[in-house]
């Protein structure tokens, strides 16, 4: 998954559905530059909320936004990680 760097110093993933900008939500990945983080959506899904319920609670979201959050998380989990001891 490649990032596109926009002219305003933000990164865009998954056709712009997931964006990262240092001035929005402390640089956490958000949905289309809104102040709704991918983490928020994933948190709702992780406790059993349905996509329909999330869309009801956040009417500015679209079904494709929820799919993009899941794809973004899957991409991050597919990366290789190295653990090290911290003092």
C-alpha cells in the first residue's frame, strides 16, 4: 500500500479514505481528513458493533470508510516487526 503525499503535507492511503496529517487528531490516521480516527472505527468493530450501527452514529461516514479501516489495519499487521528491550 503506497502513500500519496498531498500538497498540504498529509499522507493519503486507500484512495484517500485514510489520511494522516500532523495537525489533525495528533497525526493519527483519520477517515478522509475528518476528525474520526481509524482507531475509533476499529475499536467499535472490536467490541461487536455492526457497520450499520457505526454508520448510524457517524452519519458522515460511508460503508467504504469502514472497509478502508479494516484494510489499513490488515496492511499494518502484515508488516514485519522487531521487538527490543527497553531499559
